[in-house]
C-alpha cells in the first residue's frame, strides 16, 4: 500500500522516498531534486530544517498537498508551477501558468542591468534613476531591481492582465521597496505615460524571442504561455520593435538591455548599431552563451 493511503504516524522521509521512486520510474530528469522540493513544500520544512523534519510524522493535510503535487509533476507540469513559487536572485516569487518561469539566464540579465545602473548613477551624481521593465511577467526583473537598488523608480509593464495579476501579488510581498514600483498594462511602450518619453535611464526586457519553427521542450511548449515565448515567425519581431523604439524613450546616456537567444545576438547588436545607439555590446550568461545585448544612447 502506498504511504499516501494514510498519513497516520508515517514520517516524511517515507513520502520523500516514494516521490523519488515514482519520478525516477517516469524518467523525470531530476527525481531526487523534484522529490525534495515537493516534500519541502508539503511539509513546511525547508532547507536545513528538512533533515530534522523528515523524521516527523506527516499530517493528513500535508499528504493531500503532497499527492496533488506529485501527480501534477508526473503529468509533466514544470516543478516551478507545481510548487507555485520559485526563487529569483534575492526574491521568492509566486509563479503559475500565467507567466514564464524565472530562469538563471535572466538573473544574469538583471546583473548586467545593475552594473549599467551603477555606471549611470555615478554619472548622474545622486539624481533619481528611472527603469522600465517591458513585458514583466511575474515581475522578477522589475522587483529585483527595486529590491537591490534603492533610489531607483521602476515601471513594470505587460500586455497580459493575467501576468500583471501575478506581478501585483509578488509586488505586495516586496515590502518598502515596492513603493518605488508602478505596474502598467499595455503592449510594450504603449503602456507608458507619454511624459516618460526621453527620460528613462534604463529599459530592460526579456521579450518573447522563440521562432515559430523552433523546437521547444514539452514542459515549455505545453505549459508556459505561448505569447510570452513566440512573437512571430522569425522570433525577432519583439526584439526589433524594442531596439528601434527605445531611443525615443531613453534619456541621454540611457541604456537598453534585452535578453535573447545566442544565435540572435550578433544580428540584434548590428540592428541596434543602425538605430541610433552609440555603443553596443553582447554579454554571455553563466554558461558562456551570448544571452543579452546592451545598447547605450550617446
């Protein structure tokens, strides 16, 4: 009989072993990691506490939650959606199928943006800076910048009201830094008030950049929002729009930072050079792949 049939007196380590066995049998790529994360979520024992908590008897409510999460994972749903939360830099974010899953590559894009902000701050001698995150999704980028750089005003925009509901929920948990974040609905620059034109210090975006013909893993293709992945036939549609439109919105010396696919970097950088940017560079992610273009206004 499965240990999930009754929680009476059964320790959490038994459920951990059951989940790992079932995930391994289903050929999931990381059965031990997935099992641990699900037991952490169901039991409430996280991180270092889990070692002690595994010996504690499971609760009926916790086991019910465990069973639901295990079945969802076995159906191929991404672990992040199963858990309903995921870490991004310093934040723990709520995530579900309304938004893209925050990824390590995007953490590096934020790191590059913070370097650019520090450079601008040195030039601006303490004046407040304005950042816009276009296509914010869960709010991961915008909220990270607000949390990690005091004195920066941040706008977070998205065309999806569903995505903005998630971003708003994450903003509510940000604390005092959240007072410097404003959320606006609309497609790219159309979401912004016109008085920001020519006054934005940094525009950052992780736009959709997958071509329609590209082959995506089933977990991504079947679960993450298509509109946040595929902008059109070539995968360049959103990137080209952002690059060509950003100069009119950026302040002098302002910067555009965009995430993209490695095979798009050289062409997008050349495109930016032809659209009014004085300095354009390409930066890698942690695996060494070209992952972002940084374009600076003169």
